[in-house]
């Protein structure tokens, strides 16, 4: 459950646009309903706000994930992920990760120095600090997907092809790889929607059955909204559907 909520927070920002103008803006908000079988297990939200860092206006993305009802009783999750990143080139300046997952907690903050390829990570739980060398224009776990929203080649991918970026997470740089599958019309609470289908490649093991256990459906319009995510787990499956949205830069295209 906790891994899936993290995935929602990541992918709820994952939209793409081939135009020069940003595909998102201040006030954009998504809310996802997460199901484990027929059980409503929780929600995940993501919102874009304005902030100021070093006298410069930046984007401030805030992601939250939490369990509800009986799911909260059996396994409480309260996650907070934040990212402050440049409005022009998407480079992150700061990230926040504050989580409580069934008693497992983490409270970290990171400060990027892109010109020196370094990030200072402060761990408030352990009361430690360390500086880590990073690659050029590396993204944090949330800013990475806003960065990809304006990627110029995403609509040029052919089925089977993938796009890969460097992402900083858990004190190390990882390769985030997204494989394009094709297009598909799906039924949602908002109506029938044309989508682009992707498979983020994940690590196999205790949580996921195989590397392609996750499937992501993104609206095939100017917004490229993440509208559905499904995960085949080692035990059962989880699905998240877009339940509420506001602040889109363009009307959501729905088939009549």
C-alpha cells in the first residue's frame, strides 16, 4: 500500500506536452481514489503552488498520500512530498520528504546546488547532514515528472520505446525509465477518454511481481492528465483513478 501511494504521488504529476508553453500552472490540483480490490484504501493528492526562493518565484508542488477507513486501521499511511523547482528549466532547488507508513517514519529535506552538482540532505529524524554529488540537472522525485511534462520527444515515441531520466531519491541517483505502450480509450467518471498508455519500469521483489507491474493511462490532450494507474502486486492489485481535478490549463477532452 505504501509503495503504491508513493507511486501515485510520483505519477500524478506525470503529464507531457510538446508545446513550448508549460502544460501546467499554479492552482492545478489532482485527487486520486485508491482501491485495493473492492476496498477504498486511500487517497493521493498533488497541487501546484507559488513560492519564492532566494528572491525568485518558483513552482511549489505538494503531494500527499493517506489511507482511510479500515485500511487506516490496519496500516496507517500519512505521506508528504514537496518540491520547489525553477519555472523555466525545471531544476529543483529543494525537496521535502516527511512520511509515516505503519510506524516507519522519515523526515528529510534536500537543498540542491545545480551549478556545483551537489545536494545537501538534512535528516531531521537522525539529526544528520551529508552532501552528495549529483549529475547535471538531476531531478527530485516530484520535480522529475513536471520536468517531463514539457519533454519535446514524448509524443514521438513508438510502442516499445522508452524515455529515461536521472532522479535523486533515497540519497542516490536512479534511472527512471518509462516505456510507451500505445493509445487506448478508457471509461472514467468523467466520461470516455482517449489516453496514452505507459509502463514505468519498477524494481521486482517483495512489492511488485515484475518490472512492468505498473500501468499508467494519461489523457491524450493538451493537459496529458494522469487519469488511471494500476499495479499488479505480489499479493493482489491496486488501482487509482482520478477522482477530482481543478486548475487545468486546458479543458479536459471527453468523448461524447
